[in-house]
C-alpha cells in the first residue's frame, strides 16, 4: 500500500464479504424450496428470499467495486483520498441503506421490479450515497498527479452506472415501458458500464501482477471496452424480443448480442496474453488465480452461456425459464464476483502487511468455489432444458414440470454446498490477514 | 499497429454511435405508428392492478411477459388458461394456495383488489408479444 487512505477499502471489502455470505444463505432457502422443502415459507416466502438474494448480490458487488475504487484511485492518481472521513460516512450510510432495504423485503416494503426492488423512497438515499462516493473518487482523481487510462475507465464506469440508475426510477403506468427502461439499468449495467469497472480493475491488476508495460495494457483495455459497448448497447435488444415492443429489436438484438461473446473472448485472451508476456511474476499467486479466472469464467458464463439463449428463435422458448438462471449464475460469478475477489486477494496483503500470497486454503477456496459454481450452472441448465421442453413444447402443466425438476435442485444444493465451502475458506483467509495498518505502508513490488 | 490514441477513438466513437442508434430505436419503437404495447387501453383499474403487482412483488415468484422468477407460473395469458373465477379465488383466499404442494402466500385481497389485478392481466393479454403469447397460451396447443 502506498497511501494511508487506501485502508478505507478494507472496510468496504469486509462489508462486501458479510453480504456475500448472507446472499448464499438466501440462495440455499430458494434452492431447498425448489427441491420441495419450503419449511421457511411462512417467515421467508420465495419472493422475499429472491429479492434478498439478488439485491444482496448487487450491493456486495457495488461495495466491492467501491472498495476497489478507494484502493486503486489513490495509487493511480498518486495522492491521498481527498477525505477519508467522508469515505467512512459513505460506507456507513451504504450499510444502513442496504440493511433497511433487506429487512424491509421481509415486511412487504419493496417494489416488485426484478433486481430493482429497493422502494423509491430509499432510491433517493442510494442516489445521495453514490453522489458522495463519486465526488470523493472524481475529486481525488482530478487533484491527482496523473490521470491514467485505468483510473479514467474505472471512474467512467462508476459514473455511468450511477447515471443509468436514474432511468430505473422513472415512473410508468405501462408494464411494458416499466420493463423496457428497467433494462436500461440492469442490462446496461451488467453488459455495459460494469464491464468498464471490471476492465479498469482487471487492467490495474494485470499491470501490478504481470509487469507488462502500462501503455500496452491500457491500449487493449480501450479496445475491449470499445467492443463491449459496440455489442452490448444494442445487445440490450435481446431483452426486448417478447415484452411487447417492436419487431425491429428481434433483428437488432439478435445481431448485436451475437457479437457480445467476442468482447468477453477478447477480455479473456487479453488477460491470458498479458500474463504470458509478463516477465516479472508477482509473488501473489492467489490474486493471479482470481484475476485470470475472472477473465476466463466470464467468457464462459457471460459470453458463451449468454449466447446459448440470446438468438430470438431460441429465446422464444427459453424466455422466462430456468435457462436464464443458468446463464445468470455463471455470468455474475465470473465477471463480477471473481474480479471483486481478485482485487481483494491482491490488496489485502498490501493493506495488512501479512503476505499470505500462497496457501493450500487459498487455492482450495478458488477451486472449490469454481467447481461448485460450474456444477450449479449445469444443474440449472438441465432443469431449464427440461422445463423448456416439457412446458413450452409438450405443453405440460407448470407444476407437473416443476415436480420433474426437483431432483436437479437436489444436485444444485450439493454443488452449492461445495461452492459455499470454497467461499468459507476464502472468508477464513480474509480474516487471517487481520486489520489494515499504517505499518503496511511501504514501497510495494508493483 | 494500433496506437493507444486509435484505440481510444474506437472506444469513444463506437460508444457514441451505438448509444445514438439505441436512443433512436427507443423513440421509434414507442412512436404512435409503431407502438404495440397496448398503451391506449390502460385504465385506472390496470394501473391499480400494476401497483398491487409491484407492492406484493408478484414477480419474485411468477413471470409476466416472461420476466420475473421461475418458481410460479407465467401469468401472461393466465385468464385464457384459467378463467377469471379461478384467479379470483386464488387472490382472495385467506389460506395458502398450494397446488401440487407449492405454496403461494395467502394475500387475501378484497374483491376490488382482485378485480384490479384481473384488469391488469387482461390488459397484458392484449399486448402484441411477437409470438411469445402463442408459446404460453393453450390456444397454441399443437402448433409447435
């Protein structure tokens, strides 16, 4: 760690891990309910578990992104954060808004709009919180000694993410329009501006871990985020095939979302090539595992599995089925969860001074969580295909089909257990690093 | 070989152009002549129904227009499949509705609220869904 104020990142990461743990618990509640064991129905019905599960994901990833920004921006801008005190205010208010939202979901205090269940009144608090965060990051960046491409791309991603959130707050009487603009947030986040954030973090990590020249890495970063937007923006059309808007989206969405895997492929090739090219090998092997893992798994989960049901002819049958959950899990895991775990693995030893670069526990965490998640994805996929075939093709009753898929959720739960053990090992590693300290300030092997 | 400046121009140029096309297409698909979202038939009951739909996070279990969770049935064309009487019974019952063992929260809606939700479903059913309705509707049996 080079600047004292980078320590604030630790607490964002800690919050992130706490929420991630909770997210997994709610996932289990849903998995068991799907397998036929809904003993918690009276206290936590499925729709509550679902809203909590997906919103916790969003909040822990955002907290992780914010932590990443608080760690990366001072180092890139070569100055302390403008106000550490305000960063802590932002952290605490983020945690409070998150807790109110999550608790509220248990008492029917929500807005049933997939992924954006936070009620409007709380939305305003989210906006204030994010403005404070952006203010701190952008002022630090512009007061800094240098403005690197990595820092600009990361900040741009965070800024656009905040702007796009506003389109999800527009009120509509029509379910179609509501849905249409909800995707401006959800799709343009995950298949657009969040990839800027991911790209920025990835580029920072590659510069640190491989020792390849910054100019080379940042040039390719532009190409990759360029490809992402070129395919991803009009690729939003794949959400518009069958929700009541013009047929033009079948063509536009079909063509551009077919190009989306290319952006992810480019990202994976970029990471692997930079690693191969790098002559200086950083001793933090675990960070390297997670970094390369994120680039590769996101290509499989977001790129390939997304493509599996993105063409209009296929999506006509898979739209609104468990096939979506199959793609969603591996995509979020690879692209966003793993990049957050990567930046944590890289920065923790630097903030705490405990250089736990390589351990059996750390490697087990990586492999068990990844194998578990791939197993879960396969289970979702099989259940999804069964559902599509029986319900959409053979026109069987919904619940008859659901009975047929119960066994796949048993498999899912087994794989999820493996995944969870991996994540618990990661948490133990996190804990073993101890707290951040100024004693860790030093000239790091960069 | 590509320079960093060219790479940046590709990124900025590509982004601006695709965003402009995207906004253009959005305006086009909601323009009067192209709109197929059944906008003109939204009544006050439909709006109230949509609010109930959101306030109770029905999408947390069901899907509508193919969007939501996958724990309970798709509700596009539900009136055609089940009839109003059945839907009203499900919405107003004070005990958990549990077809084949899977429970739905007993919302115990009033008759007016149930009527609003039915108006909402009815409005949904008249949207032109580019063929998706035939996949989830019984009228399409045997066609696929």
